[in-house]
C-alpha cells in the first residue's frame, strides 16, 4: 500500500501566523489525488490523533480538486517564537503525515 509521501510531489508544513500552521499536500497526478481523497483515510479524526489534539482543533481540512491538493490548518502548540517553542517556521511539522497508508 503506498504512503502519502509516495503519492505526493509536495508535502510540507509552514507557519500560518504566530498561532497556526498549515499543512500542504499536493499530489503527483489526478489518479493519486483521487485515490487519497476517495479512500476516506485522511479525516479530522486521523489528523487530531497524529498531532495529539482534539478533533475540534483541526480547523481546516479542505480538498481542492482543481489543484489536486489538500490543505490542513492546525493550531500551534506554542505561539511562534515563544519560550520553549522548537520550530519557529513550522518547517518540520508535516512528518507525521508521511507514513499514512492510502489503500
């Protein structure tokens, strides 16, 4: 079964202001996009579990057919640049998505 990492050309996270981060998932092609979308595997419940937060905290999970992409917005555990915060630009926060298996 392929992983999300194998089906995408871009899988990244980035800062979306001091209190949120965005996860961008852009697929290689229409077939890969449809496979992931129609599988029903990627849900708010799964994302909440991966990022150890409540389902209500998964603020955005939107599929964009025209762009063959998925956008997810989550709150940061700590505001960007605050004491104890470890990833100022939220650069490495996409990693939990990589191993999601898509049937």
